[in-house]
């Protein structure tokens, strides 16, 4: 009978080594994978999408702080459980203690969680205020949710307005992601503080762009407010994440972040189109054609 566990251990050792080897190889491959120009979920992604705004930076910072706190709490509770299992096992304590109260211990397990919650609450309240405070905005973007598409208005920029609907899979071009590409993407300038006004015309929707850290509900008869400031040019995707009916999965959001100069050109000609990295397509084609002509 004593040989059984030893054989099992010997059998598991090479398996464990193989699992660790494969895990290490996978981690190296993921770390070496080139980042996509478009900010969207990718296969085998670890962690959150890359941040592209100060709001999202603040959210990530709080998330990392909470991860440290919950890790310390988990390890502490695990250590207590292991200590109790070893120290108070039946073989060492054939007659268990009849202790029912301990004043110091009861004070500790009441006050320590309260202090932890206070430590968490202070940065949480600061973040809520930071996200909600839209002061000194450089421009305004009005978003209206419908079943099942979005409408956008630029009241500070010649009242440009348009509807944005999903592109059918059969009409997608090479490199355009399924269920995320739209016919008329939102175009915003990099480095400008943008006030976002969100409302609805029917049921509740939610305008959610992970890379920007923006999620605001579109409610009929009410205008909710958020803000963002895009840190770099590129294409950013989001979706309605509030179940709003039959075609809820088909309400994507596509944002093209471009330079201030290109944004001014787009306002003058809203039919301009931009590449994944935020460059006007006409400019990009000319830049590629020049070396060939030489």
C-alpha cells in the first residue's frame, strides 16, 4: 500500500515538467506577439485592452492597486487555513478547545476589514469624480442610441451629423474585423478633451469603448455625460453592452483618432476615410507611391 502514492508521484513529475515547459513557451510567444494597430480584442490576449486615454489610465491604476490588495488578502487567508489544518488537526488535539470568545481577535477581524474598505474607498471616490468631471472641454460629441444603430452629432463643428451602422460580413474588406466595422466611424482629434453627451430614442443602450474607459447609458428623455481624450492616432472599437433587443450584438462603435489638422480637413469633408493608424487614405497611398516612382 505504501508504494501506491510513490508511483503516482513519479508518474506526475514528468507531466508537471511538460505542463510548465508548454506554459513557458506559450508565455514567451504571447509576449513576442506584435501589437495590432487597431485597438480591439485579440486571440490569446492576457489582461485588459491597451489604454488610450487618461480616464482609462486611471481605471487601470485603481485596478492594479486592488489586485495587490486582494492578492495579499488571499495569501493571508490561505496561510491561516494551512496553519489551522496543521496546528489544530485531530491527531494533535484529541480534545478540542471549548473557547467561544476572544475580545482581541474579534476586534481585529472587525476593524481590519473596515480599514481595508476605507483604503479602497478613497481612490474609488476620486476616480468616480475624475471620470464624471467634464471641465474645459475642447469639443462636444453627441451620441444617440437607436434600435439598432448609433447617430453622431458635432455641434461645435459645423453641426456635422450622421448615422453609423454595422457593415455586413459579406461587405467587409481585408483586415476589417467582423461585428466591429461600421459604415461611418466616429472621427475625433488626438489630444483634445471631448465632452460626450449620450441619449437614446427607444430602449436603453450603452456606449462602451474599452480603450477609452468610457461606458455611458443611452436613456430616452435623459442626457448622460462622459469625456475622453485620445492619446494617440489609431482605430478603436467598442459595442453596446446593454441588452437592447434582437439585434443588440450588431451595434458596434468604431472611432478613428486623427491629428488635429486631419480632423479639420474631415470636418470640411466628412466623406474622407482614414486607415487603421489614423492617416487619411489618400495621403497614405501617395506616400507609398512616391518611393516606387523614384
